[in-house]
């Protein structure tokens, strides 16, 4: 069976995935739409797609099987629900949504329709997360009692994206609260550990930059935190700390998501260019195992399109040969995300990062930001449950 898809959003990020979905052998037709029609027309012409829809609503009225949503991060929730209720399977860029009510609405829509929803969380297939899951499975960590996940992405590296999507008001939108975009940090940790976050205390750093981006007087989100640090309690008694940093001197282009796991028998740590596994006796350098061996991005290239390598720890044997060597990103993970979604729709099975798993990556950040606005007050995090089909029956694992 093959599927037809419509891609919503033809800014900077959407076209990168449009190209990959087009290459997948089980996608028979591919359409695009964008609020700025010139963008979707340009992508259609460059990639020779099946067609262009004049609007999101027109796409939902068509007979496409699925839609991929690559719009601004605060718009995902309502668009996902609208698409599911229109009978379309949905792939959504992160975050899942920005409020608890929006996330509940997505889960309700998935449960009611029986359609596939997948959040395209890159950290699930991040080489560090794949490596750590293998170590957990083999028992080499012992009990993992403390973990860290950081998303270190300076706002200056995001200027182009916000300018492209926000127009003259882009600075007010660039102040999007860091903890409402938590999944690149939390997703990698929680994809490894068999536990959910049950409470959080978070502190924010009031920004003092001179670019007016985190200025509450113009912020569309009433936010002046450029960096937020959260401490989560897990249901199994473990602890997770995450950093969401937007004003930071750090080489994001080398590694934007970093992870650390400490267990009673072994531990794992990362820096921008180094990864190590440790036990009670020695340190083992696993940098080469986890590296995608990519060069620096060419000047002027999209941040998402230049990387094409994989890490040796990633199992590429499961990927369609049409994707091998195609543009990739986020440490070799984009091909896995595209294949996961197409497989799930084609076979009507549950993807790994399904609605319930996505909620566990997203909801804790919503409550973390709420905690930071209250000066670090510890808040309980609600549990939205597990999918009606066990995650053990999912399509693809790493």
C-alpha cells in the first residue's frame, strides 16, 4: 500500500521534510500548502511535487491520506486536531502543543478516530539516546537514578527562522518560552527511561540582551526568560534535570541536544564534541560510535539540510534505500522519523512517538514554565495515560 500526503508549511523546515517524504517509496503523491502561496509554489516547482493546495482547509477537504504539519510552534495543537477530525493521519513537528487542553484534545481525537498521530521528535533517534537505550537493555547502567538533557540553541542561530515566519513582528514571536519547546531535551531522556515525570521545579533567567527579543513589553508570550532550568521528579524515584538555553555561547551547529545518564553501575556523558561511557574502573571514549562524521555546514545553507551522515550506533538497515544519502539532520535522525510515520500509516500501527508518548515529552515543559513564572514553586505533572495498544507493539525501534 502507498499513501498520499500533504505538507503544511513551506518555510525553512517544511521543505527539508517534503523532500524526504517525496523520496520514500511508499508515498505515492505529495502536495504542499502555505499561508504565503509563493512559498508553496516555489517548493512545488523545485521538487516537482504532485500539486499545491490553496489552503489548509482545501487540503483537508481533499482525499490525501495524511498531512505533515510544519508551521510555527505555537500553532500545532489546533491544526493537528482539525486534521484528525477531518480524517487525516498526522505527522507534526515539535512541540505537540503549548497547553494541557490542546494536548488532551489531540489524545481525544486520536482515540476517537483511530488515526495515526506522530510527533517528529528528533531526540528519540539521537545517537546518544539509542546508545543509552542499549545500555539500559543490557543492564550496564544498573539503576539510572539521575539524568540530564539539554537543548542548547542560541537565539541568534534562530533569527532567520523567526524572521521568515514572523514578518515585521518576528521579535515578539522569538520570545517563545524555552520550556514550551522541551522535547529535544526531555524526549531523549524519557525515551531511554521507563518512567514519567511526576513533578517539577523550574527557574528562569531574565534576559538582559540588547536585541529586544526577550522584552516582555513586546513579547507575544509575556516572556522575558531566555534560559530555563528544570528539575523533574520521576515516577520511579529518579531525577532529571533539563536546560533550555536560548542566550548562550555554544556551538549549536555541532550538537544542540546533549545528554547525561548516571546509574549505580555505569554512566554516560556528552559535551559538544565528546561522548564517554564510564564504569567504576575506567572511561571509554565512544565519540566515534555516536558521531555522524559530518562537516561544518556550508555558508548560507539551511541548518536542517546539510548533514547526511549516520552514527554507527544507528541501525540504517531498516531504512528504504531511497533515503540513504539524502539530506538529513539532527545527528542523522530525519530519515528515521519519515520512515516511522509512513510505516505507521501504511500498516495502521502505533508509532513510537505516538500521542501519549508525545504528551510525556511535552506536558512536563508546560508545567516547568508555569513553575518558573511562579518563582520555582514545585508543581505536580498530570499523567495522560498510555495508548490503547502497548508501545511494545510499535512499528520501529532503535
